[in-house]
């Protein structure tokens, strides 16, 4: 147990340094640099002569004092910690926003969703059509990728993935969980990267090249999130296909035909439902 806790602490420390500490320091230094370069104006934001003159100016008198330098260094560290905490919380919000579940996001991105629906219909083989539950429904492609896995499981097995998934996860060993955990980590890391990108976009008010860097960073984060979500949806569906029979056996449901069908799905649902809904009496 001590070795496990030490390893867990080491992994957490590594993730903190890679995802938050170092980006926080870079962001704090960029903030200070943007503030220092703000007086050169937008027209000279990349003029090497003007920037060189600005950076070679004699620092303020208060900065020559050692105590003041220590205070400045402490402020940079505090700024890095505060920005890292803000990026963490904003990253969680972005990860939820990318799922495209809210009414506002669906209303704003309705034209993009309709375009994805037409594209899915065009890609169907000749003489076939895409079932309505499999058509894009959410406001974002990431949300549709994850929703599709849930819909396909429900259509094939008659099981709601939101209920079955925690039990399926408990039945997996570490080697089976690792690919899904890695895909999820890549998705959350992309969301945190997008949060940093929004911070750099805000710094563009002081020094516009920071906004350009922020825009490029956000696009790379969005692309990484799309790849991670696509992989996560495939892995979730694959793990469900291979573990549902084990779940049925763990719950005492014996498959009648040696495989998991909708009949076993209804039995598993009745167990997991635990009487949440009762049949309504006839009118």
C-alpha cells in the first residue's frame, strides 16, 4: 500500500508539473512581458528595434532592491499558482461545454449539427439509411461521438450505459482500464490546454501576438480533444461488448443462448433500476 501511494503521489506530481506548474510559470512571465511591452503599441508589437529598445531600458529604481526582487518573484509564483488553479476549473467547464449538451449550445450550433446530419446521411451505403438514434444530435462533434457509443449499446443490448458503466469498470483489471484512462486523460489535458489558450487570448489586449498564440493553442486543443473523444467512444463500446456477459453473470443473470441479448439486457436493467419506476395502473 505504501508503494502504491508513493507511486500515485509521484504520478500526481508529474501531472501537476506538466499540465499546470510549468504552463502557469510561462503564463505569468508572458503576462509580465505583455504588460511591459504594451506601451509600444500594436503597430510595433513585433518590431525588433522597438522591442529591443523597450527591453534594454533601465529597470525602475524599486526593482534594483533585493527585497523588491524577492517580492516580484513571489508575485510571479503566486500568479502562476492562481492561473493554474483558474485553468483547472476553466478546463472542467470547457470539457463539459465540448459535450454540447446544453440548450444554448445546441441553439447556437444548430447549423453545424444539421450539416453533420446531412453528411452522415450521404455517407450511408447505397440502399441504406442511418437510423435516427445514430444521427448527430448534440451541438458538438465530440458530444456526438460519445453519445453514439451509448446509443449503439442501448440498441444492441437494451442496456443503459449510464447505469451499467460503473459496474463494468469494476469488473475490469488495470490493463483493461489503461487505454480508456489514457484516452480520458488526453481529453481532459486538451480541455486544460484550451483554458490556457483563452488566457493567452485575453493577454492579446495588452500585446496582440499573445492572442495569435492563444488562437493556435486553442485549435490544437480542440483537434486533440476530438481525437481523444473518438478513441474514447470506440474503447467504451469495445469494453462494453466484451464485459457485458461478465456483468450479467456477476448479477446472477444466465444467458439463454450463451451470449448477451436484449432479453438479458432487460433483466440486467431491472436489477440496476432497483425499482426506480413502477408500472402505472391502467386508467
